[in-house]
C-alpha cells in the first residue's frame, strides 16, 4: 500500500506529479505486469476532479494486469458522484483480470445514491473474475435505502466467481430498510459466494420492519452463504421482535450456514426476551451451524444473569461466543 504523507497539504498538481512518478518507477523496474496495487489517500482534502482524472487515467493505461486493487479515499471530501461513476467505468473497462477490489469512501459526504447506482451499473458484468469485493461508506450521510440496495445487488451482476462480499454503511443515518426498495422480485443463483459481512452500525433509523426487510432481501439473494456477519451496533429502535424476525429469516433462507455473528451492542430497546428467542430459533432452525456469536453488550435491558439461559438454548451448537 502506497500512502500519501501530509495528505491535507497535497494539491491536485502535486498529486498528479506523485502518481506519475510512481508509474514511472514501476515502468523503469520492468514491473509492467504488476498484480497488486494499493493507494492510501486518507485525509487528502484538497483533491478535486483534476486529481481523480489523473488517477483514473493511470489506472486505465497502466494497471490492466492487476489482480488486486485497494483504494482508500477516507476524508477525501471532494469526491463526487461523477468521480465515482468515472472510476467505476474505468475499472469495468480496463481491469478485467481483477480478483480482489477494496474501496473505502469513509467520510466522503458528497457521495449520494447516484454514486452507488453507478457502482452497481458498471462493476461486475465484464469483471467476472472478481472473488472479493470490499466497499466502505462509513458516515456517507447522504446515502439512503436506495443506495444500500444498489450495493447489495452487486453480486447479481454476473459475478459468479465472487466468494466474499464485505460492505460497511456504519453511520449512514438515512438508511431505514423500510422502503419498497427491499421488496424481493427475483433470487440469485450464486454457487460460490460463501462469506457476507454487512455493517449497519449506527444506522439509528433501522427498525424491526427494516431489519426484517433487509434480512429477507439478503437471504433470498445470498442463499449459498456459509459465513454471515451482521453488525447492528447502536441500532436503538430495534426491539425483541426485530431479533426474532432476523433469526427466522436466517433460518428460512441460509440452509448451508456454518458461521454466524450478530452484533447488537448498544441496542437499547432489546431485552432478555429477544436475546433468548433469537438463540432458541437459531439453535432449532439451523442444523449446519458450527460457530455462533451474539454480542449484546451495553444493552441495558439484557441482564448478565441471562447468560446461562442463552448458553442452555445454544448447547447443541459446537462453538458459541456470547458477549453480554
């Protein structure tokens, strides 16, 4: 990973010169067939479209042999929907051998649902060798349910070799899960997607109805998943009913599940009843599960005295971790 030092002082001109110097050194050393490239632009707050155009040009011209690409745009405040669209187009046109893609847009607050729709429209289809996708939109506060659904639909874009899918929408406070965007119309026929990690921590508007809709959507579309992790940290409007619905949806759709982790840390509306019901439903409904983790720390209505009850409900599972 190449990191830009003193990011807050980097201008468009210095960045383009920096990037050109990197490519020149690669070419001088005969690394024309490089397989991995990572660029950390954390805190480069002055960069605008000119810099992004330089980056996209270099990716398009010099990196078509890549198997792994990592880009970190954390706190790059001037990234826009249009830049994301151009980046997605360049990736889908030029990086056809890519197997692992990680892009972090944390705190890129100008990004809206339009950017995520562009990622859905262009990633995949021609990038059929992708095995791993990791996308971060932490505190991109303009993103709504429509944007979340666009990203959740990515594996349906002919990404039949995709094995692991990791997305982070922590702090996207407009996401509710309740809209018609999460109505399921068709299901995926993936055979290789095994690991899905979804982070919806601090999405404080997600309610019981929302978590039921989202869990049903991912259940129908990701049936073959064996490892599922869902983070609902500080989703303060989720109640016991939401926990029960989540467990029911997982048991209904994930017939091959082996490892499951649910994080309810700081979910102040859940109680002992919800935690017990979730564990009971999971233990009875899933015969293939080997590891299960439930985190209910800092939930004031879930007592530490409930631990023995949870352990009893989960006693049929080979490996259990309870955080309370």
